[in-house]
C-alpha cells in the first residue's frame, strides 16, 4: 500500500499526460512510505488510449480506461479507490509540476487539520499571470482570480487541478458526488468536509503550471458551457444557495487554527486568517 497515491484523470490527453509525467518524474523526490501513480482515461478515443498506454509504459505508470465518458466525479472516485493509500493527490492532465510540489502538500497534510489543500498556479502561456485562487464576485466565489501570498489561504475548495486529501475523509463522506460530470465537484466535496469541521486551503508555494481548460478546448464535444450550467443548478438544488452563502454556512463555526507549512522548503507557521465572506442573504434563481 503506497502512503500517497497520485491519480491523473485524462480525456484524449496522451500528449498532455506525457508532459505531466515528465515533470512528475523530474520534480518528485522519494518519500517515506512511497507513492504510486495511476492514470485513468475517461472514455477517450481508442487510438488515443493506445498512445496513452505507450506514454505511461515509458514512465512505469499504471493506466486504465473507461469504456465511455462518465464524468470527472466518477473518474476521481475510481482513481482514489484504485489504491488504499493514506493520502490521495488528484491531478488534471494539463499540469506541469515543479520542484517540491508533493513535499509541500504532504507536509501540510501531515501537520494540519484540513479537508482539501492544493497549490497555486501560473499559466504556462504567461508566467506573470496567476492562474488560480478565489475572489468574491457578483455570482459568488469565482476561482482563478486571487491567490495566497505568504500564508495558506482558506477557501471554499482547494484547486481542482491539483489537490490532496486524506483517504479516510473520502471514505467518510462517500467520495465525489456523481451528479457533477464537470465543474463544482471539488467544491461540493470540500463543502461536504467543511460541514464536519474540515476547511480547505490553497498553499502559498510552490507555484505549478496549468494550461487551464485545455481538455475542453481540444474536445468541444464535451460541451463545457452546458456542463457548467448543469452543475451550477445541481449545486444550488443540493445546497439551497449559491457558493458564497453555502461556504459561509458550512465554515463560519470552524475555529481558526495555527497552521504549519513549507514556504520555499522552509518550515513555517502562523495563525490562519479568518474567512472573508459576507453573511447577507443571496437570492437564488
């Protein structure tokens, strides 16, 4: 049983997975208890899967395929249940990892009370533009507009493209909700943990690279906009509110805590900042 399992979801992404695994092999140091990697193709084309098997074989990584596209929640569930590990890390296929990426997340996971935690991201197209974070906007909390600077940032959910959680918590809430085929699945998962006192965070370092929406851009048949609207409506139906209010209602009672984290490889600690969420009513519909 590996101490850490790394699951990579993909759809027609053999080339993307190749780039990701190259960065993972280069920038992931051995850890006590070991880690293993598993790639799962969510119903991509057979020709792509043949290429994907060759790519994964080059890195000694296990790979499998869904016969049809069943969505990210089902794929993440299957990736997590593939190994009986202490910690689970989920990665999108359009990432480029950097030195210390796993070390930082694992250190935080071992030393703090949390639900999900992930890393901040740059866009490879323009490394001066932050790619991931949270910022309150008119319709609630929108990712990819704000980011932590010096201390871990408490947020509705860790970044969906790259985050860690404890397998015991996954089993406790029953995994990711299958009603979300794409979008809102990581938020729903994180809020389900927050209900029981486990908040989520973005860590301040290291920054990894994320191409952002590359799978949808290269596979328009997935219908990104339609999936987004369907997931949004299902989220509201389940939680009875848009994200901002749902987040406030599930996290306001969670006490602040003294956090421990690695910043550029150096152990640090500090008191978590209070959440910045207004409690005024939000009209739904």
